[in-house]
C-alpha cells in the first residue's frame, strides 16, 4: 500500500510543465533501419518554434535479466512510432516535491531540430547529459530547454541514463562490474552517430556536452574506446571526471554497499555472487530503490558528496580490458594522457562553485557548513582535504597541508567567515578540479584546443541556483548552476525552471544570454568560441585564447562578468597552491582515506544517525 500510494502521488503528468506549448503539426523521420518516428512542433518561452522527437528508444528496456547489465541496442521497428510525448525520467526522488518519480525503463532520448531541416541539411549537433549527482534530474524540456541552441541552427539531443543502484551497483567482478549509467551514455552516443543524419544532423560535427555529473560523463567519453568517433568536440561545465567529490570509488567500496543492499532486501548472507546477483535482478524496482538509500555512509563524509552508489575504478573487474570505463583513477588517466579522443574542449566553472552545498539536499549534507557549526568544522579542517591525495588522517604530512590551507584561505583568523569557508569548499569540491582538468587536457600530446571560462554574472532573479536555493546562498555570489539559465532556460519557481520571466532587450540578463549563446554556438560549429571570421557584435572584438600546453605557464581564462575579458592566472595563489599539492601528494588516487572517508562528526554525535535523507518518504 505504501509503494502504491507513493507511485500514485508521483504520477509524471506535466513533466513538460507550462513550457511545452501546443502541437502544431505532425512530423515524421525515417531512421536507417526503416522505422519511422512521428514528432511534433513545440514553442517554449519567446524563442522560435522547433521540432521535437520525444522518448526515442536508444536501448532495450534495462529490465529483468538486463538489469545491472550493459545496455543493449534498441529493437528496430516497422511502421510509425509516436515520439510526441516525453518518457518518465530514471527512477529517483524529486527533492523539491519530496516524491518518488520515474521508471526503471528509462533509456530514451529526445531530439530537437529547427523547422525546415531536411535529411541533407548536415547541421551541427549538440548531445547533452544532465546533472544530478548520479541520483536525480531528467532530460525533459522543462529542465533542459533546447530552444536557444535550436534557434542557432543546431540539432540537439538529450540522453537519459540509469541512476543510483540501477546504474552503479557493482560486485566488483565481471558478473556486475558497475558503471552502467556511463555505458548508457556511450550507447546513446553510438545511436547518435548512426541515426542523427536522418534528422538533418552532421555525424562529423557532434559536440558532447554535460553539466556537473553530465560534464563528468562528457569528459569520460574521451577515454572510452567504444565512444571513439561519436563526437568531435566537448563542452564540460562545472563537473569533471577527476573530481574526487563524486567518484570514482575503489571497487571494494561499492561492492560492500551492494552486499549491504542485498542483506537489507533479505538475501541470504551466505549466498554466492551468482545467487546474490540473480536475487537483486528479481527484486521489484521500487523496493530496491528505497533500500539503496540505507546504504549511504553514516555519518556522511566531510570531503565528498554522499550518494549510496557511484562510478567505480573498474579496470580489475571487467571481462576484457577494453570494457573498462576507468582502468585507473580518473585523474591518473587524465594526467597520463590516456584519452582515445582528445578533442577540442571548452571547460567552464562558476566563480563561487562550492556554495551549492549550502542547499538543503542530504546528498551533500556532510560537506555543508552553517554558522552554528562553522568554528567546529574549521577546527576539523583536516577532515575535508580531497580524498584522492596520499594524506592519511593523523600523519604529519596531512597536518602540514592543513596548515597551508589555513594560510591560503583563512590567514591568521581563528573564527572564519562563511564566505572564507565556502571559497575553500568551492575550490576543493569543484573549482580546482575543473582548472586541473582543463590544464592537463591542454597538455595532451595531441595538443587539443582547450578553452577555460569562469562565469561570474550576478542576477538575483535569473541565475538558476539563486532562484532555487534563495537565502541559502550567501549574497553577492555566483554559484554552481547559476549559468544554466543563460543557455537552458530560467524561471521564477524553486521546483524547476518553468516559464521564463520577460527580459528587456538591453537588460544584463538578455545581453549575457546573447553573449553566452554566441560563445557556445561558435564552439559547437567551429571548435572556436570566438573565430575571427564570425564576429559577434555583443563581444566587441573580444578574442578568447586557448590554454597553453603547460601546467606551469600563465594560463588565460575568459572571465565572464557583465563585461567579459581575458584574465590570466584564474584564482592566482589558490590555483598554484593546489597544483603544487597534487604534484606532491597524488600518486594513483586509491588511498586509505578514499576507502574510509572521514566525517565532521562521529555516528553517536548525530541525532538522526546520518539517515535523514529520505525521512518523510521512506521512513
């Protein structure tokens, strides 16, 4: 009765929200296998109408014996398949509505194109992967508004992938090696390669794009052999594969959580791996989903987010070496130049990345600091150092680095401000990993053109996280996801982007959007955000230089403020400090701290025992 009530209460009516618009006409596209897709015309906000093909299957439903398995290509069909309505998102919890949403049957994608596009058009293609800490969000038009890119004559594809245990459970063996959510993305890219020409897209001008976890996925594609040739450029925003805050974990860690999940669901503790795997494949999806949240670390770690299941370093647990997503730690792979597709890449971060952990989301409750515990967390600063460094708790080396952190970020103060603390947290959870990723990418022997941007436009009613989290965000900051409104749509409601507010043509928000879309569309089309032969009046002749192929030379960044300019040595001494720390203390990323993460509090110190994420939903 509980599950039926939850499912009924989370019925996925209105995923499109008010932005979906009305159907203007039926549209049909014939795919290479002979099946036909029927889409529809849509208009969102003040942008021109576009054509949408929604809920297109790119893989067989990952159900039954296909649960926890690599995705299999979708079955071809004959006749006309309606593609006029969006599919449910992957199974998840909606943080704002506090309801369970979605379906285990989730491997679908949406395709959008300009009206009048023909199969022979060969327009540039943008493929997007959504954010969500491996646990939430979706590919809907309400969340990922494609209209601004389509208005730039670009074909847009948005791909869904499996989340949480369904996407990242692992026994750390070839039977269940994990990383299925990332392999979903790879198969989605292969579908684009084989089918996008039928929609008028150019399979030789594909840009893989992701934000946060989606950026992690988009960058990872450069290292996966099976994704080679499916894209020619990448845009990686506010999330990179070398981010220790959200993966990848040693395989043994995820295996232990999988064994715990099986026990919680009633599996015999003496079961073999084969028996355990068959048991987990047979459990109803909603039951498996709910128990997965009890596998969260308690208390949560102080140095990373806390989803129960994450990507793993899978080099030792796959049947064939080429099947591995992460044969080594992601930063080691990046540092050692292991890309198979080192393509031109644009990296972006917001000026104050880490402030998003102020939001009331239990997935990162371990890293959240409030005024009443600020001094306590400051006293325990050593617990928050990145887990991929070879700095065990209690060692003189860790103590020495902690002293350096205090000097760089806090000076001689004994009582830091919230802004100081979140500048530090922002750097370690997202900002500096992006900078490191960009600079090491530029150093690849193939010399791929590499661009770095720092977004810093302040708008109290348009920046997306500012609207969502409101007073949780310290005034005057530009935080994680604030930039999304300028390319995927904005709104005035915390539960989602929704209908946009009207913008005056000469407003800061409208001008910023035009500039942002000029940078992004130029890169998608030409591999250069400011090509000399495509002048953009809004940019007033600005040229955005590439990063040099060196981690020691001064490096340029586009500082995207109300008046964009090129800034040298982004973050200055802070960036140089972390570069030096990683040169001294990073070896292979598999550390004692990554296997047993520290926390700010011991289990007995917490009233809720660290299990408050789903209170009111599953408890």
